[in-house]
């Protein structure tokens, strides 16, 4: 499937306590805020787990990332529903038959507050 410059891909995800616990084990990011629930029973989602949202687009389109920039703006908690919008900024076939891609992204919580933004670039395999 070919992407187009200007195309916006949108999807949402709600992180669970179980996902944070698993990511804690895999990543070793054992900050107390990832392991101790708040008064509402929520955990703070690791920034890099939140950053898997825009990488979903790369995975679906066989992108080999060369550059990824993330700006973490506010915490994400389990039970938050995050909407991620990825905008294709560049998508072009090169002389070597590889296709380069660059995109920007914004992630907002269920209250419309921006929690993460950034860019990624790479090649399509």
C-alpha cells in the first residue's frame, strides 16, 4: 500500500496496568511511578511504551526507521485513551529503488491534551 504526502493516519489505544507491568519487566524501567498505582488505581505509562503509538504506522508499512524524535509533554496513565495522528510529510521513490518516508505525529489523551509529539524518518523495505 502506498502512502501519500499529506495523508493523516489516526488510531487510538488505551494502555492497561498489565501492559505497563510487562513493559517494566522487558525494559527494566522500574520507576516507582510505573509500579505503584495512584489513588485511582492507575500507573504512569513509560514514555517509551507511549512512543510505540506512532511506531505502529512504521510497522504496518515496513519502515526501517533511521531517525525518531519524541517530545514527551505530559504523563500518560493506564486507562487513558490516546489518539495518535501521524501525518506523512515525505514519501518518495529514490533512484536506488528504495522509498524514503518522513512523518510527524501528535498524540492526545481523551481530554484533548497533547501528551506526545515528534517526527520519524526512514526507508520502506
